[in-house]
C-alpha cells in the first residue's frame, strides 16, 4: 500500500483509534476494578440505606410533639431508650417521650424527625436513658434522617456500563452487595527498545554504549494509561533480529511499542519490518519532537514504532498511543484538557511543524503563565520530569512573544476533565 509521507497529528490519532477496539471483559475484585470502566451495569441487591437512619447524634421523636416549641414555651420529653448504631428500638413512645439515638442507628417506626443533641437542653440527667430533655424550637419532618433507598433502591443500577469506578464508587458498590465487577481487560503492551548501543541498567555503559531508559519511560506511560506493560529484551540493529522480535511480540501481546530505528537511516528497520509482516499505515507525523512515527498492524496486533530520542518518544506516546490504549479499556475518546496561558518569554519558531514545548503552567496574580523549559532537546527526559504541560506552537513559522496566549496541554489532569 502507499503510505502518505507525512500526516497531521489528528490523522495519526484517528488512525490508531480506528485500528483498536475495546478489549474483552473480565470479572475482577472490587479493589482491582477501581480506575477501570464497568463493562456491565452493577445492580444493588438491597435498598441503600436499607432503613431510615439518623444522620447525626440526637433525639428521635414525632415532629408534632415539638410543633409549638419555642424558647418561651419549651417542650420537655422523657428519654425512654437509647439506640446505638447496629442496635434498634421497636417499642412505642407516649406523647411525652422520645429516644436518644446515635448516627447511623435505625429511626423507630413512629418517629419522623431527629433533633441534634447540641441544641437540646438537659433538664434532668445527662440526656441518656431516664433523662428529661427540653426542646425550644420545632423540628421539620424527616430532619436529620436518611431515608431507606435514598441512594439506591433494590434492583436499580448503581454503576452503569461505560462508567469509571472511582475510589468512592468502590464503597458505593460494596454497600450494594457487589464485591466483584465486570470490567474491560487491561491491554498487555510489549515494549521493545531497538539499538545495538543499548545496555540494561544498572550496567555501566562502556565505550559507545548508553543505558536503555526508553523502555522504562514507555512502560511507565503505558502503566499510567491503565495498560499492563512488559519490557522485552533489547533488540540489536538488524533487520532479521527486529523481524523476529516484532513477529513474536505481536502474537503474545495486545499492543506492541518499539523505540528507536524509526527514521530513515541505514540501521532503521521498524518501517520495513511492519510493511513486510503486516500492514503499514503511517511513517511520519507533522510534529516536533517526534516526526518519525511508524504505525501498522502485524498479526492483527497494533504496532507503533516511536523515535529513539526520549522526548520524541514521550510526545508520540502521550499524544497518539495513549488515546488508543484508553479506548481499548472502554474509556470514551477524548483528550487531556487544554488551557490558554500567556507566554513567560519570547519563543522563536524556525520549524514549520507543530511544536510541543515541555514546560510549566503556573497561576499568577495576572493569570495563567506558561514557562518553556530551557532545554527543549528531544534527547532529554529531565525537562519532561519537571513539566506539567506542553505548550503548543501551531504549524507555520509564527513566533511567540512574552504575553502572547498559547494552548497548553495538561499532563497531570485526566482526559475529559474540566479544570478551573
């Protein structure tokens, strides 16, 4: 097939998104489901709460008993029982009687209001069993009572298919009786670093050698996207070695990511390997860093060849691969939030490609300010470690001056969020 020499970032993103689909579903423990997408509705097996209960410590009574209460004409009631959380009182109360009740305890069937302890005066005793207590204001029906089924009713869905299960959601699901949840499986991502010059840390590199840092960064990116990364052995710069490694990896993993060997040098083989083994869909993207980006399908598995330069590999993963991995886990398509911020300093533009500047976004008295990192080398991880966003300089040669507004992609805020 004929592959376009260079495509836009949006076209590259759509190529990946259109080539993947949600993974199979699996049933996992509730804690393992946190942060993942529910594949089916979770149904409550009871009313939540299962009974009317007190929302705070106080006294349970009939609202009619204190309807005319005031500071001038207070109403006095005798405490005939104490109800703690986990206990219940099924007795009756006469007109001049009430019950001391604790937060979470069932409200007696005859009571329709709870008056908090702090606004009730003890006339005799300490407010416990046998005490005489005084009310100086009315209490509306159902005040300080959480009604049965207020959060969920039996048979109702409490989490719907396609919904993210949050930490608080785990508690909600547990209260509805579910300790296992059906979710989309997490894709296993095989990470392959290409390069005869690479050695695995902590080995000290000899002459002409460097440590394999890309595998760890890309594995961390995959993990942050919710996938399960597996770092595979370094592959030397030969067509035969890379062909065998990609062929095997695509048979074992759900997505394969390589770094290095993505350009057009004498030892850059990822493009011919993908084309030979499967379908080559793209070879370069109109962006900097990260022009050389290879994508295709081998043995039915998506294969993405990232550049060897660390910043270029990171930007390619963050902007193109991450959306695909999230779609595979059932997440809705979407991008990280973008905010406009003022440039902290002048920034010249000599390259017509869309440029992604690593830097920091800060809120000042004058508004949001974006400060590009001093080191914008594509060979550096350090600037990304200290960055919280990427400033976007659009295609063309228009430079930016201090104070000009620029779009900033937030790297520490999840997709489809709307930060203030």
